[in-house]
C-alpha cells in the first residue's frame, strides 16, 4: 500500500489531509500509528506524525515495526519559496550534496517515479479546470528524511497565504485520489533528469505530455560542484526501473554537456536526448 503522511505541525499538510478525507472514501482503521488514528482505503493508508517531516529518520522503521504494509511513502507538505509564487509541486528526496534539511550528505532516497509523474499530470489537469493561479511543477531532488522506501513529497506553496487554501487543497486531493485509483499513468520510460534549475521545467514538460516519468532530478549546479559521475550512477540506481537520462541541454555549457554524456555512458545510463 501507499502510505500518505500528514505532518500535524504543517498547515498545508493538515489541509491536504482534510481534503483527502472529506472524499468519504476512507475508514478509520482498527489500529494506531504513534498513538494517532490510521485511515485506510483499499490501496492506501494515511498516518499522522508530529513534524518536522524532513528529519523523521525513524519513519521507515516505525512503519514496518507497526506491521503497516509499505509500497511507497507520500508526504503531504507545504512548499516554501521566497518568491511567494503560488505553486503545486511534487519531488523526490535526498541530498545530492550537503544535508541542510534532513537526510544524509550525498545520499538519495528511492524515488517513486511513476506516482510522481501521475500526480504531476493530474494536479495540472485539476488546477487548470479550477483556474488556479498556481505553477504546477516538479522540484529537483532535495532534503530529507533518509528512508529506504520509495518516497515523494506533494506540496502546496509557496507561502502561508496558500497553505490553508481550501481550493488548492481540493485540487491536490483530487489528483491524489485519481492516482490512487490508477489514473494519470504514462506508458513512457522512467528517466532521471539532469540539468536545469530547481523546478526542472524541461522534465516537467516531458512528463506533463505523458512522454516519460522522472525519478531523481539533478540540477546543473549539483553536476558542476559534486562528483557528477557518482551522482548520476546513484540517481539511476535510486530510481526504480530507470531506463535512461534526459538532459536539459540549454542549462549546460558545451563542456559540461559532453562531460555529463560521458558520465552517463560510464554508468550504463542511456541518454534519451543526446544532442
């Protein structure tokens, strides 16, 4: 089962929990998790934690210790950005470099690529239908916690005026329920995204068109400053069913682009758009 995680100290997470549960398709299970109620439906369970989520390194072990079945973990969360731009985002987790916000330095967490892609497409659909002003996008791989289960964050942003916004919450909740029911799937390959900025716009365009799903998304600056060869190999290894890499060419100069292609070849990761 997928495990949806509500952080009770995060207003956007509570908003999403409430909007998901108001669908009426969940039942309170005859068990608790960390002393709090567990909600369930046929393909998912919803648990609650006391934040901060990004440093909850014990979550994997606690879930397994409680006997709860795990397929992958979806954190319901807020997205914070200084711009304040209204946004709805999904992203994988881990730290390509230093660990400023939970997790371990240089360590990535398995990515839930298929579910991230489906969520991105269904959020974009419902946001357009509702005429929300929000940008709908991926975010590059960043922050903790460090888990062993495939994991994603799905978020409302980018500041406090949106975290409790019911319309935003209903759009994301509708997408979550769609994906749990099997909607939004792509038959394209699972790829890693290399290059670009924090919001990975080229990968997002490809995914929204249903041409591929993305696992780890490594921005240009991480390829420039870290051990690019090892990072690409780890990103592919931590993206289940990875079939190759997609490059954001315009975000790299020629020398870096050639180096990235060479690193992919050395790691046995085919480049799907080499030129």
